[in-house]
C-alpha cells in the first residue's frame, strides 16, 4: 500500500510504530501476557479493606493526560475499567520515556495494552486500577470511530447499518450491546443442544455439498466438483440425510448447520442461514408440538430470565401451550373463503379474481396457490406463537397423510411475530407414496416451478428398507435469535451477513497514467490531490497542478523530484486526447 492511500491519522500511527521499534519496543510482542482478572469482576468483587493486585489487558479506549499523572479507559472482553497511571510509578528510574514519550505520544486510542497494578477507589468513587507497569501488546494502525460529545451532541457515531455489518469487528468494539446479542445467540444454541442431549438424541453432521438439492422447495446454489467433473448443490436442507440415519437405527438425530438458498436478500432472509433439524422415531406431529413448546419456553427463559421477550412494542410469550389452528381454517378466518374440497382451478379463481393476488401464473399448483393466499392474508397476523396445522398434501411432499382428514397432511408451521419459525411433520415413511409425491413435484417442475423438488432415488431406496414412524422439525436459528433478542433485522444477529460488493472509487490504472508519461509515484500524489481519473486533469492549468502536487510532496515529506511544468502540460495534453 502506498503511504498516500492512507489518512493523516493512519500515517501518524505508522510513524509512531516506527518510533517504537527504534526505541527497542516490539509493537506486536509474541510472548504470553497472562491476565488474572476482568474489568467486571474487579468491580463486582471490590472490597474497601482488601489490597488486591491484578493483571488486566485490553484496548485503550480513552486517555486524559494531566502532567505527571493520567487516566486511561481500558476495554477488555467483558467491559471497561479506569486505569490510573503516574510517571514515577511506571518509570521508577531516571528514564521517564515510557511515560513521557511512549504513553503520552506514541500510544493511540485502540492500542492493546497490559496493566499490572492495584485496585482502588478514586475520590470520585470509581473503582480503578493504579498501574505499576504497562506493556504495549498490539499497535492499532486504523483509528476507531470513537463517539465524541460536544454541547450535548454526539459525533463520529458508527451507526450506518452497511458499515456496521461490513465491519463487524469495529461494531463490536465501539457499539454497546452488539456483543451481548451474540452472547445470547450462543446461549440459544447451547440451551438447544443441552435440551436435545438430555432427551437422548445425537448431534450429527451431514454433507453440505450434495448431488441433489432435496429436503425443501427452494432454489439452490450450484457449484462444480472438479475431481468428479459434476455439478453439485449447496444443501437447501438436511432432512433427507437425517432420515437416512433414522432408517439406520438412530433413535433421534439433530443437526445445527448452514443451509444455502439462492433466493435473494432482505431484512428477514440471508442466502446463507443456520437451521436446526431434529428427527425422532416413534413420534408424531402432536408430540412434536408439545416438545417444541417446552424447548422454546426453556430457551427464552435461559436467554431473558423469563418466558417473555419484548420485540418492538410487543411482548411475546413463549409460555406453553401455544394456539393450534388448521391452515384452511386460518384462511377462512382471515379471508372468508373456505378452500376445503376446492380444486386447483377453483382456488386459482379465488386467488386471482376474488382476492386480487398478483403474479399468479399457470405454473402454480394447488399447494403453491394456498401458500400464496396464506402468506398474503394470514402469516403476518400471528404475533403470539401459533401452530398452523394440517396442510394440504400438495404443499407437503415429505409429510404423512392425515390419519382422519382426507387430502391433508400431519404438518405444522410455527408462526411467531408474523413469520414462520419452525416447520414439522409426521414424516412420510411409505416409500411408494413418497415416490408418487416426488413424481408430482417433477410435474410441477415441468410446468416451470423452479423450486419444485428433484427425485432423490437413494433416499427412496433407504425408505424401502423401512423407516419407523418418525416426527421431524426444522427451526430457523437466525429468526429464533431475532425473537429472543428483540432484533428487527436478520443482519443484527449474523456476525457477518452477506453484503453487496463494496463500492470502489473509479480510478485510472497506473499503466494508463504511464501512457501519458506519469511515473508511478506521482500517480498516488495525483490521487491524493483528488485526480482519480485521467479525465480529471483535462481542465487543469499546468502551473496550478504542479503547485498542488508540490504541496502534497512537501506535506508528506516524500522527497520526490518535482515534475516540470512542461512535463505536466504533456500529461494534460495527453488527457485531452483520450
């Protein structure tokens, strides 16, 4: 990187880095720095009558120099604490450079330092550490966007969502509460695993690269497997592999892992997302509803200390039991139309002519039509946890037929805060019925439905060996964390969400500038002066441009040989010809 591509603060920090090295101080030491305390623990365990020596480390997030004494604010992995530093304490000998030069001039906000000292309480009542030794542990070369206040107004806030998600490492450092969201996410996953493990179920891992994108209706990502010279799919679900394990004799199996669906991004969807799927033998969807209620009540209590959570202006209760409502009853309740016993064409007529749904075409089968109606008029209305049950067979190609309701299946989706959180079935284990369902899906694909399932012949073969009665469920972890933390956007609960490519300032290349006779060093000087494209210098005067470049050469002590006015005129003439 050329020095002129850096900001003035970055240049200053690199100069400090060099000075530290010249003083014999390694700005990135390799040795272990053993700590014995955290900021929060020091404050919680403080006793007036107890002398306590501590070793702490973290980022320096603030500094107030007052002659021979200073205060610094140290941020470790748990919180912040004040450090009191005096010249004579950290420099007991004749050499005072560690304080006068290193601490006061060469250290910067964001640097990692280690502190050995004693805990005390200041006259203002703040529990602090009186430093006896300080050690530089890592030099920060980029300035943090530390919020400053003037006349009650905050400046340099790091709150632009795109910046925050793209530079999560900065977001975590400077914005309070961000780390807490991800600690709660870890609690959600830890509690879920503990709940399943205590029930006797086994966590497993199945392939991410699959030869058939099965287990859900979704558009997959496609990649090429060079070693086999075949196209492969990033998995859209783990279902079919987990069911193979039930065939193989596991009582219950679950997997928490990434799925990939090539269907765009918005505030509720990320193309790469985390899902949990669980399958248990000898159970049905009624048992799974009760199990899910207990699981979510437990998770909410562990994360929030109670089975309720505040989401915006709503309080959502995960206290069992949840409401249970058949999907066709839900549609009738919200639209007034009873779709029971209706044909595909009758439902299409209702959707298009009565309910005025747009973008309905001939590729939509009966199941997708019902799904569109439910999504438009029902889904967003269920704030409190609600099990929507008994879906039509056309919507559920992997689900067992309902034991008492012809044309329906034993399936539920859990709706919370207007969105689907979980999807569960009494799993289809009749291999002949399953093959017929797959064939129906292929007919939908032939009509243009690019989300229809592909036949997985190996999965059909596994069913032919016999799968016991089984219930399965999938829960979207990202949405679950959104609910448990009260976050509105999925990006808030993903450490590194997918982002559009970072925009770049258009620049003429070094090679293009060279065609005008501009040396590489001066290309960076031109860019620093604001001339990123060759066309930018067309209207400049040679003498004026020379002066601008000379000022930068002098300011940054570059020592480059200044181009003549004639040379610069040649550049300008060349730019006009392009």
